[in-house]
C-alpha cells in the first residue's frame, strides 16, 4: 500500500514537472511572437522617372504668354463650349493635366464674381480634402492672384487664378487622370508645382 502511494506521488510530481515545462515553453513562444514586428509595411508604388526641365514659351493667338517645360505639351481644350483660349498643359509622364481657362472682363462686378467662383471651385473639394492652403502671389508685371493647395485624396491637387485686376483673368486647375491617392502622387505634385510657379512668374499679358 505504501509503495503504491509513493508511485502515485512520483507520477504526480512528474506530471507537475512536465506541465511546468510545457507552460514555460508556451510562455516563451508567446513572448517572442508578441515582440515580432507586425507593423504595416509601406505600400510600394511604380517608379517614376522625373524628366529634365527645359523651358519653352507658349505664345499663340491668346492675350497671354508664359513658359512651360518641354516635357509637357499644350493643347486646345476639347471641352464642349470651351473658349478659344482655354488650353490644357499635359504632363504626360505623370498622367496629369493643368486646365487653363482665360476670361477677359471690363467691370469690377464681373471680376468679383470670377474671384468668388475660383474660391468655390477650390472648396467644392473640401469634403475629401484634409486641408486647403491659400497663398497670395504678386509679381511686378501686373500678375497677381491666389494659389490653392489641396491636401488629401482630392480629384484636384492645385488650383489658382492670376489676374491684372483690370481686364485679364486666368484660372488653372491641376488634375491627375487616375483615382486620387495622395501618397503615390505627392512627389509628382511637388515636381509639377515648380513648373506652375515658373509659369506664373513668366506669365505676361498681351
């Protein structure tokens, strides 16, 4: 009877030792697993080759002229009812288009309406925009206006208008011809932004 009890005690002790060892192994496994890096990996996007910039002048039968990069092309707008001086600057390496619409005016009321419309066009994207930054620009050759930069996954990333406040008005809007994803297009937006800045700095009224 005593031997039987001793055997049972030894069996119980052995089971406890195995249980403790198994529990320890499970704990070590869980601890090491919890410390593994499961952080989300950044999405990869297609590599973009940025072209060299050589600027050429656009000066056609419209009452304005400017310089633009030669990797882009300037085309007449195919929009229905477009004014003859509505043009598109096609940034084909980036699948993006800068839509330019020119208007002339002869009274302050008409000018104020166009300025208000430019504001409305920019802020119609506010439901998707993370932020909209406005900046005033002014150059010494009678060119000034407001520049709108839209953050987030908006259809349009840059909008602006330029004017001499007396008779000339040019509105611009940059669109990428793809589903908007700001993370993927952001480097391209910054690249094109420099070309738009150059365009505005060299803009001349005729």
